[in-house]
C-alpha cells in the first residue's frame, strides 16, 4: 500500500506495532484485572 513514500514505512511499522501492543495490553488488562502491565512486563498480584 505504501509505494509512494518508502521512507515512512519504518516509522509506520513502529507506530503500528506500538498501537497493537497497547491495544493488546488493554485487552488483557480488561480480561485479567488482577494482572498489571508495567513497562510491558507482567506483574502478578
């Protein structure tokens, strides 16, 4: 899809990965309220 500006591909990938990771963390935190995500590390209480 990004054939016009290949220079933005890396940045887009990084931002997409971060957003996906954040969404996954929110989803898991919703599913498991007894677990907390601190700096992408699981901490069980």
